[in-house]
C-alpha cells in the first residue's frame, strides 16, 4: 500500500515520466488485480507525448506493448489485446515515424490467433 501511494504521487507529479508508469503497472500486475492493473494502464497510455519526435515516443509505445501483452497473457483476453494493438497503431504519426517492433508484435499476435 505504501509503494502504491508513493507511485500514485509520482505519476500525479510527473505524468510524462513513463518509468514511473512502468513501475506502477508492474506493481499492479504482480498484485493480481486485473481491473486495477487495467485502470493503471489506461491512465498511463492517456499521457501521450506532446512532441512528435520518435525519441519521446519510444517509452510511450513500450507502455502500449506491455498493455497488449498483459491483456493477452495475464488477463487472457485476446480480443482486448487486439484492440490495444490497433489503437496503438492508429495513434502513431506514421507520416513522421513508425515502430517496427509494434508492427512485428502485432503480426505475431495475429498469427497466434490464427
């Protein structure tokens, strides 16, 4: 509870510090409460980088990837995982840059789902 409270303060103070969001999502995943973990992931991905440069988006996209993997593996919801991948792909400004890792993991997901 103490760690959760500290992380809550950290993300409120610096919502674009994705390392804090990674710690917070990991904590909730390990706690085993799927709904609470989903809520934290949703709050984390709501903090889109304000600058259209790839280096600022990298950690943000990894939050999306972790969310998609969480939905598929931990929560066991392939449908939700697919929606997370699709939303992540629509958010990226592809005319400026893209993320091959996201495309590859989404393709592998689709293959696993046949």
